[in-house]
């Protein structure tokens, strides 16, 4: 079994990219029936405009709490799919403070970023790791945490939409599917296709915030799917204490190793 340092660094990407909880189907049928087969390169201006509105709404949030129930499919070596469920919780204050928790029956992780230090904490294993200078903004944090340490945060695009980090030029196909409701809230559904991935998003008509997301990975023949249902709270103030980590007396500090070291080291063990 790998050392705790390797465990946290190696599994951070897996846990933060995947584990969330189950989602329910859209409550209402689309307002109009989409074509059975989209023409290659079809880019509906309304679908692209909806992404612009969503990006502007996300960039306009100065603080928020977000709970996401989602599920991710993991493909085993023999091609069998395994579904992993859990809950992702964010607390965010722009431009540079973030708390993230990923909770499931099998694992628990927390991330704290106070604008200076990034802390990865395993409450069940009682280990934590800290690094400084990860990013001056949340967008930079998302980018640098992935590049340096393999920490790919779930729903990370919400920190990039509306910036030059998420150009719509990468989208080959864009379709407006129609209207519906998610959790009783009126939404519009859109579908997009890019290299190695196609995805759908249900966007609130009232706030322009995403309410539901489905992503299909096309670079795997099994096409594993990620589904998330998003619950936003932009009205309740997020206390500054949410972003600061105070290590418990029984927690041990370890090193968060660089991603190239973590990837090069095999890990046959499981952790909580």
C-alpha cells in the first residue's frame, strides 16, 4: 500500500473529479423535439448565447454556497461500469477563497483555500497537506491545482465560464433542446459536442445558473457518464472562517507530492 502522501496526491484527482451523488431525470419533457441527427458542425446561436449568459451569471456571483448531488461511472478493466455516488459541497467567496467537501459512503475529502494556502484534508484518515502560492484567483487555483498536483475539482468549469479559459470556439455542435423544469424551477436544456466529450446542461431561466449537467466521455469506448444536479444559494453570507483550516490535534501533516511523482507511483490500497 502506498504511503499516505502518495495516497492523498494520487487519489485527489479521482475523488475530486468524480465522487458525488445520484441525479434524477428532468421533470418535464422538452418544449420541442430535437432533430434525430445533428448536422456536423451545427452551432445554434441561441445555445451559444445561453452559455454566454450562464458565464456572465457565474462571474457575477461574489459569494455562494453550492450543493451538488451527482454520480460518476468508472469503467473497470473488463469494461464493466461501476457507478459511484456522493455529495459535493462548495462555499466560495470571489476572487480567491474556497471550501470544497466531497462526501460519500466510501470516502471523505475537504479542500480549503484562503487565498494563500491550499489545504487537502482527510478527516477519516487524519492526514492533511498544504501548499502555498497555488493561484491569485479561483480560476488560477483550479488550473494550477490540476497541473501541479492532479487535483481536478468537480464542476471546475463554473470558475472558467465567462473567461478566455472556456472559449465557445471549442464547441463543434450546439443545440437548444427546449424547456422543462428541474426541482420545480423553469429551465432550458442545451446539448453540446466537443473533442472527446459531449454534454448537456439545464440552465435556470430566472438566474441563468446551471441546474443540471450530464457529461459523456467519448475517448473511452464505454463512454462513462458524469451527472450532477446543482442547488445554489447566493443569498446567505459565507463566513470567512469557512476558508481557514485549523488542523485537529490528532491530525498529521504530510507532503502533497507533485503530480508526476504521484502518477509514477502505483497504489493498490484503498482509503477512506
